[in-house]
């Protein structure tokens, strides 16, 4: 009974404070959201703004004459580009027959004249938006001025979105004066200090503009060792430009703002092969696409099994009335009839779960010289992403189809594509191998890299180099001529019977209207890759 | 008859010079190949070498004391990382029931103790090789020293492989002296000049080390405006560090060596929709994966057709005894039975040829509120790559499943993964939309970006955020709650019959041994993404 009076006030207190507490907690958690503007800027980034061309050489020396060194000046990028056959050094008679033909294609011509202007306009708009998505202030030219008392980092600064880092390397080496001051300004983040040093005045800590000043230079420099940057406006991959300033001097540097790069490793839980050898079935999946050539496909599979009984084979099949391929370690995928060549390739690679994939055409035949271990060894030991082998015809002639690809930057008309048979260098330690840009359709490659580039399913019929063009700058490509696969003969004797499937295959593979397929490829080069024209050497 | 004596000498001349000419042409074209070493360096790049940690603050100021500012210092990256539940600010009673659970997973524990050391070693080797493939001198920290007379570019220099550029911004602002000299050194290329200026001595033009000197500073600076760099050692994506030097002063800057970035645009040849509207069938493909739920799949398709009669629907199907789905604009792909969830997703997206793809689960139902035009509008107007909608249950409750993902860098043990429900900012101009890292399985996205990230086919059963984790730093993700799709009810009344397919579906989707699936996901987090542990808020 004596407890009663005590309990009432306590209850009242709880009945009041608990709801109030919850109310304020809610208020605190409902703080207004920051707003971010991710809309495209209009009219966008002019290409010149990003190119080095925007930098103008100082007028100060314009009066000093010079003599052009043609042999070097000729190598520089031109303003715009053109696809032309190079004039041969020596005009030999019968050159046309002695040397291979150079072909030039102007892609705009595949479109009707009436639609060209509109298509170019649409393409340019798409391209401008692509530039805005893929560029940041990390791509802009910055010049470090001479004779500045500022010391600062020019490369290597990264911060994760909404995280904080110390900015290393900041220092002021100014001549003696009464007061030393350094100002920092950013756009996508704020500055602060991780520690405070005596006799330094800090203004704007926690803001986009911070100022540090002191009458003692050493103290200011000690303080500068503790300057931090915190990203406040989220973007998964961008950069912030920091302006550093002291009396009469300015410097700029960039902090990259990016989520951590997540690796896609294929560390295996399986036991590696016995000492010195590779566990091929654990490391490699063979991928192919087939269309109405089951006899050839079965021959391929049976030849693979002679040497690699347990390697998984992935088959993308867009045949009409498909036949099931039976067997262990075989995965067959059925597609809509005639969906297409690169669609099938893209399907096949999308299903690979091993570290490497080996691409083969469905009419290849494995031989004792098809040593996948050699190809695996190269990708295990080098930074190459893809290594091609050689395809051997029944005539004995074999091809690696090594070709170089380069792109000359053009203006709004588009860029110029050059392909040329050949390679760049021989690989140290692998005398049968070279580095190049494109190879034949028999290659071993890192699965994650090939999946990242992909085979564009818009390419329905004949296509090849489009994959390597899409892979430029992404794939490190090599080619070795000592690992070969045979190519089932295409030679048809006049009296052999031709079955229905083969007829249909030929209609798709070598269409009478191959013109339509060429046009499709040219349309894509123009609209997708933004090319103006192509020279094939 | 009188011509005879003249013809003989001519014939002899040709018979001699032509073979000789061809012989020398062959010699010239067979000049020895340059050799390049692309083998992995051993022992590789230490992570510290790449991290900012390698920069040591100057010892000069070590004697000056400081007071740590905890609130900022606490935000800095730690040395290593740990996955821990954060202590709640206020320890409320029944907190466990009021707030959602925080879960922590240590991935190493999924492996047997005896194999952990070996697996970590193998993973570290894979990771080192990944670092060597993906890093270059463009990632290394560089500090610009104070009070140097050198002026030079610190960012923005790019050259295509084996091509030449002018190096802009080079200048010497030295005090008066008898002779001014500037030296340039590179590794992967050579220097030269595009033009020659009087009274400047050039040594080493065309070499990796070039020296320019003059008694007249203006002339030297004019000459510096014509300095060129030519990449000579091919690599499709790397960087060269240039050392710039003058008496007593050094500076470093980087030239990126990279093939041109080839865009993958989807400029359409089709006529855009009537003024103010979007041509949805031309812009969007709907992608889904199905497994033994044809009734739900057919309901989905019929609901789509009510609003979008012509949109292409791509179906990846790994059912046993598959049923053909008939209808225009439907593409069905048949996979090996039970091949898997992410394999099916990867297959479906690999076949999309439109600019955008809409992912839906096979048990969704389109309603009048499933306005794809709204989602298209956001991707057309912003730099977002993917925008999720909201999935509405029969109860009326709808979810956007917005979640943030962050990675704390750890050491050799691996990194720490944090996921937390929530978003970052609201989008300017789109008040119902936010920016975040991951969303629900109902989203519209740029086809090329989703194809680039891909759905890892190694994830066979339940998986979701793994896609967004693989996409960190690559995908710019948004979420809008005003575009919804309905979710077919999962509520099963006790007296309804359960068909065989549904039983099998449940066995795969909710396996009794769900432990096995959790283990698979943890194995992949550990071995593939190099995570140590995960905190799920």
C-alpha cells in the first residue's frame, strides 16, 4: 500500500517521455533527403572540350619561328579522318594480282539520302549522352604551373562514394611572410581535418570551401598533413576537381570517386592437375554454335572426346527441327529458329562457369596437335585475355587470321576504322606467339573478359571482327601458330548428294542477298560504333 | 632486225634488277619483330604499393603536436576491416522485435579447416594476377613538388597504341642562366619533335631519353611546344610514366596508352513514337526466366499483352519437359534441366537487341500502373543505367527493395561487404525516384550495361544482390516507387491441390538443404569477389 504514491509519478513520467522519445527519434530519422541532379546537361560536352586540342599553346613564343619536321608531324592525329587506299610506294605492274586488295567502305551510303541527316542527328544525341555517362573531370587536361609554392598530389587519389580520405602530399613552400594561407575548394564533397594543430586557424571545416591560415609555416604544413576530403554527393563512378589556392597561385587536382572495384576471380576449389599439368576439365569449357550441321557437330564432339573425355561442351543451337545431342558433359541450348550467329555465340558464352572458354566453330576437328594445355599455359602465365590458335584446312594451309585494328578519331561524321592483317610483337618466352588485336575463330579466353565484351546479338549472319572491335582496349589479344585444329573440308564433289539441311545452311550462311547482310553490318558500324568508314588492308 | 641489239641489254637489265628488287623488298618487310614481355611479374604488386598508404608524410614536421579530431578521424579507412554488428545508440527493450535483424557471415567458415590455407593462397595468386592485368602506372600516387621551374600536364594525356601525340603544356620557367636544359625519359615510347627551333640542341630525338638545351629560354620554350611522344611497345590499355627533369628538379606525369573507346550505341533507325511518346516495342525487350510455372508465365504474358501487344518477350526456360509458349514477339530458349537461376538470367539478357531491357520474374502481373513509359523516360533523361520499380503483393504491400552496398578494403584476408536497406539521394526532377546501389527484380536497364555486368551462371539457385555487387562502380542505379507490377500470390490455401510441377519448383526454389545454396553463395563471395565477411543491416 505504501508503494502507491511512488508508482503514479513514475508511470506518468514514462507515459510522457516514452512517446516523446519515440517522436524525436522519428523526426531525427526522417531528416530531409539530399537531392542529386543526374539529368543530362544540354547541350552536352563538346568533344573538343575533352580533347587535348582545347589546350592552346602560349602566345608568348609565337614570334619564334620553327621548321616542321615532316617525318614526325605526319604521325600526329589529324583534324578529322578519311578512309583512303594508301598509294603504293612502288607502282608495280600486275600489283593488283600480286598483292591483296585494299577495300574502302563509306558507311553513310548504306542509308537512303533522305534519312541520313536525321540518323546522324539521332546518333550524335546518343553519343553525347554516352559521353556524359562515361566521362568525368578525371579526363580533363590539367597543367601544373611552374614556380608555385604549392605541393599537392596529381594522381592516385581515390575515395569511395560518401566516404572520407586524407589528402596526402599537401604542402606550402612559400617565402617568409606574416601570414600563410591555403584555401581548398571542391564540388562533390567537403573538407575537414583529422587532427588540429596549434596556431592554425581553420575556417569552413566540413564545407566545400575550407581555409587554413597560420603565422608559422611549419604549423600550417603540419596541419596540411591532416586535411581530409569527404564525398557528399553520391555517384558510383565520377571525379571531383579540387582547387588549391594560396596568395596569387592556383593548382588543380582530381579525386576519383568510385565504388571499390570488385574482382571476378575463378579460384578453384578443385584439386589442380597432377604436378606440372593442368586440370583441363576444371579450367576450360568448350563453346560452339551450330545450325543444321549435326553431322559436322557430331564429328567435332567425337574428335574432342578422343583427347578430352570430360570437358564440358556448351552448344547454342538455332536449327529448325533440332536434334538432341546425347552425352555426358554436354549442354545443349535451343534457340528460336535462325535467331542468329552472334546471338548464338553470346548465348553459349553466357553459360560458361569455368575460368576459361575455348571457342570453336561446329565444323572443326580436334587432332593430336590441338593441345589446349599450351593455350591454358599462356593465359596462366601472361596478362593476355585471349589467345588464338591456327585453323588448318585439308589442303594443309593453316590460318591464324591475325589482324590489327585501329581507329582514327573523326568529328561529327564519325571515326575511321582500319583493319590490317598482321601483328605487333612476338611474346617473350613464347616464340610461336604474338600480340595482336583480332584472331581466327579458334581461341581460348578468360571467361569474364569475353562475357564482358559479348557478341552483339544484333549481328545475325556473317560477322567476325565486330567482336574484336567491340573489345578494343578491353581484351589483350594474342595468337600462337603451334596449336592447331582442323577444319572439315568445304570441298563438295559435283556428284555428292546435297541434303536439305545443307541447302538451308548455305542459304543462311551464304545468302544470295549477302548484300543485306553487308548492309546490316555497315548500319551497325555507323549507328552503333559511330564509324564513318572503314579501310581493310 | 635492227632492234635486236637494243633489246638484249634491256632484257638482261630487267632479269637482274627485278629479282634483286623483289629480294630487297622481302628483306625490308621481314625486319625482325620486336619482342614484348607480357608475363606476370613475380612476386607481383603489393596492394600497399597501390594504396595511398605508401606515401609517407614528411618527417620534417613530426615534432609539431596535434590533437586528433575524433569525429573526422573515425571516418577514415582502417587498416584491415571487420564485420561486426554496430551497437545500437539506445538499447531499447524488445529492440530485437522492433527493429530488423543485423546478420553477420564469416565466409571462410564455409570451408573445411584443412583446406582454408591452401584456398586463401590460391585466391591470393589469382588476385595478384588480376591486379597486374587491371592496374598500370596511371594508378600510382604522384606528388607535384613545390617551387619547380617545370610546367607540365598532370592529367588528360592519351595516346593510342603505337601512335604519336604532341605533349601539351611543357614549359621551363627558370631563373636566368647560361644554359637551359630539359630532359625527358619514358619506358613504353620515345620522344621527338614535330618542328625544330633555332638555337636549340636536341639529343636523343626518336629515343626513350631526349634532351633539349639552349642558351635562350624563349627558344627552348618554343621547342618544348613541339615535343612529341610515340608509343612503341604495344598494349591495348596501359600507361607510361614520363620523367621530366631540369637541373636539380624532377617531375613525373603519366600518358595513358589505350585503344580508342568504342561506343555501343543503340541509335534507332525506326521512327520514334508519335510526338511526346516513346516507341516502347522499338526500345524495350522484356526478359524473364521460367522454371516449371507455365501457368504463372502465361498469366504474366497475357497481362503484358493487354498493355504492350508488340513488345518482344525473351524467356529462358530450364524446365523439365518444357512446354512451347506460342505467340508473336515471343522468343523462348530451352536450357538443360535445372541449369540455374542466374544462368537463365544471363541467357535471357544475352539475346536482347533493343536499347533497354525490362527484367521481370515469371510470376509478375502487369497492371494499368505498370507504365514502362515512365521508366523509359528516366533512362532517356538521366545518366542512370538501371531503374527499379516496385513489386506489389496481393496484401497491398509493395517493395522497391532499395539497398545500399559498400565494401571496406581488408588485407590478404579479404574485403568486408556491407549491405543496408535504403538509398542515397532523391533525384532532381523525379520526386518519386532515388539513387541507390541495388533494387528489386523489376527494373528497366540499358542493355549494354546489364550485358557488361552479367548474371554469373555459377549462381544456380537463390541469388539477387550478387548482380548489383558485381555491378558496383559500373551501374548507376535508381529506384522509383510510382511504377508497380503485381506479384502473383504465394498464399496457398490448405485444401487446394498441389500439382507435380509446383512440388518440383518448390524443391528447387526452397530446397530443404537451403544450407547448400547458402554455402555456394558464401564460397563465391570468398573465392570470386575476395570478400572475408558480410554484414547485412
